C-alpha cells in the first residue's frame, strides 16, 4: 500500500506539476527545426542601381537517422560537391540530429543533388551576397560573412535594416528521429530585409575610381583616395580608396601568402579592407590653411587687405621655419599669402590668433570630434593638449603640421566653412525602402551649429577661387568654371623617411558650391607636389562629372541668358 501511494503521488506530481516541462521535452524530441534564410535587403545608389544584391545558393545537410543508403549518399555528395570522401563520410556517419555538409552551393548543383531523392539528404535554399560591380566602392560597401551577416562597411553599419528575419521548417519525427511521412511540415516564412538607398552615385564613383587608378599607376604610389560630397548637406557621392578589392572574393589577397602565419594573412586582409578616408589620419599640410584663415577672419585678427612680409623663413623660438619659396615672397597681402601658400604668413596669423583662440576654433569647427559618418571605425583627430602647445607647435599647426586628422574630417570641416558656415554630418544612407519601392524611413542626421558667419564663408570662397585661377592650384582650373581650392604637400613620419602625402581640395562653383572633392596621393614617386600631381587628377574628375551633375560652364549660362532676352 505504501508503494502504491508513493507511485500515485509521484504520478500526480509528474502529470499535474511537471506537465508543461515534460510536454516541452516531448515536443523537442519529436520536432525538428530547419531555418529558412531571409533574403538580405539590397543596397542601391541614388539612381536605383543595385550595388549589393542576393544570389540564390543551397545548403546541403544530412539527417543521420533518416539515411537508408549511406554509401550512395557519401559517393553522390563527394562527387557533386567536390569534397574529400573521408570528410563527407565522417559527417554522414556522425550521429547528430542534422549535420551540415556544405553551404553556399550553387543552385544548379543543389537542384542536381535534390534529383537523386536520397533519404536523409536535405537541400535548403539560401542566399549569398552578390556585388554586381565587383570592386566598385568596396571599402565603403563592405561585405558579409558565411552566414550572410555584415562584417565591414555599410553592410555592418546598417545590419539591423538589411538582415531580415529567418523563417523555419518544422517536421515531426518519431522517438528515433525518423520523419513521420503523414504529418506534413509546418512552415514559418522568412521576412526579407529592407533596402538601403545611398547618396553614393555609381557613375561618379566609377569616374573617380578610374582617375585614382590612373594616378596610382603613373605615380607608383602606395594608395590614392578621392572623396566627392555635397557641401550643403553632407551627402557623399563617391569615396574611392585604391587599390580596391573584389567584393565577391574579399579574402583573396592577390599575392603569395607562402611562409605567412594565419595572423599575418589576417593582418594583410585587414589592411586591404581598410578605408583610408575614415580609418587613417595624416598631416593635412597646406589644405589646413583654409581652416586657419577662416578662424582668423572670424576672430577679426586679419583682413584680406592686411600686408605681410615673407623673407623665406620665420624664426620661432630657436627654430628656423622656412617657406617653400626659400628666397621669399616679399611683401604680400593676406589673399596673396593664401594664393602663394606662404608659411611665414600663416605663422604670423597663428600668432595673432594665439593658442587659446586657435584651440577654441578647433573645438568650434568640430576638429577634435569625429564627424559621425555612417561607417564603422572612424578615427579621431590626434592633437596636442592645449597646455602642450608652445610657440613652435602653434606655428606648425597654423600651416597644417604636427597634428593629424582624417581626410573625411578635413573635407567635412571645409564643407561647413564654404556652405555659409553651418556644420554638416557626412553620410551615405538616405532612405529605407521596401522591395516594391515603398518608403519606410528617411534617414536624418545631426544638424550642426553655425561655425562661421556667412560673410566669412563668402570671403573664403572668393579667396580660394583665386588660388585656382591665379595661384598654386592653377592645374585644377577648367575654362568656363569658377573653381575654389587649395593644394598641399606634407611629409609622413618619421621625416627621415622622405615620404610625402600630396593633396588637393576643390569645390565648384566657387560662388555657390554644389560639389566638393579632395584627392590624396600617398607616397608618390618622383614629383610629389600637390599642385602638380593632385590638382590635375581633380580637374580630370571635375571635367567628367560637372556636365553629368548639370553644372554648366559660365559661357553656356550666359548664352542661355541672351536667348531668354531675345
């Protein structure tokens, strides 16, 4: 009786108090789930060109308990998938609920395996990322991993928008794991990711990329970067970092890896994927004089008509800091000092500003902060602490040396200085849409404060137009256009390496900028002056893209006006 009472009590406990637990365990035993991958959202340029799409592939798996002809399964999978027989045999014979044999199998092969109708072999359709333009904007777009998750670039930044939600296939089995043929299968359909619309223009990206590769080859440089963006709102139309890599084969280093460790190989891949426009800092050199000049004009310590004297050098403390023209420019106005890119003029301007005011403008212009661009891994500015800025540091900072910033930080700041003075956030993402084109979200970005007055912005545009029309940026001049800009040549660290970074920053039209471009050539061989090698590259880019953007030559605009009057 005692034994019976115990058993009845135990039975009641299991049936009443533990029913949910054992019901769930039984369901887990009799149900087998297989995921259905969701299609990743597309990435499109501003004209609707698909830059990142999906390609249907298959995942081949086996369920050990359901296999009836193991040798045939091993033979078929070995032959069709091109794998080692021992590798396939080990997985087929493994006593697990489901064993994955191979992923990313092309659909044709998957369909062929399905036609064998082998018990225990499952062929599930999946998606693999496909990039129709190969290496176009590779360091911006980034790529996905084996399970279709974003790894670098926009793919990882907008993962939550692009990834979608996987579905499920639910099948019933007996206690041995064998599928029950008369129960059917449950199915939860996947939800595709949303499409991301970019400000990037594939046509402009291609123009810029071709020009960059040409410069890379001609100057035997380490790398060439070009950014094209709208000064008014921060939209980036193109961002080039050559050499680019093939997005459809992103792990291929295109060079021998013999003798390299796995860590060394991975380090080389990380270098290949690195976006120099946002991940790397450099000494901007004379392009930074745009910022020094703007701060001085805003502070009122200089006017365009102020005169200076350049003997070819300045003595600061115990340092003799020379001008690029060692014989000196003689007497010159502030405007001429900018046109001549005269270091002694800017040393004096920096002294007039003083450390406190200069540092305050660094903060006001956002130079000590990251831009907030919608790409991962943005580097910050490397700058002296204010207490460490002595007379020599103040002098070198004034003409763009002894500190480092990223190309995108420089470009974004200059955009803000020439667009009327309001701060912008550089970005690629514009909209989120459904596959049928339905607008789901318009992406917004931080609205910046007014960092200089409209009058100072206008004065800087006028001065920088003279740099191109009459000064050191003449090689960027295009007849019929008013182009503003500034050249630069800076040394890399250590100085003893005798390596240089050449650059040119320009914008069109000078009176109402609609596009800004910056070109940076890293370690060019032979002639390395920015005005000589970078300005022509930007001129070539502008010549190709200005008509495309509908920015007409002044002569054509005048002709149209005459026709209207007639």
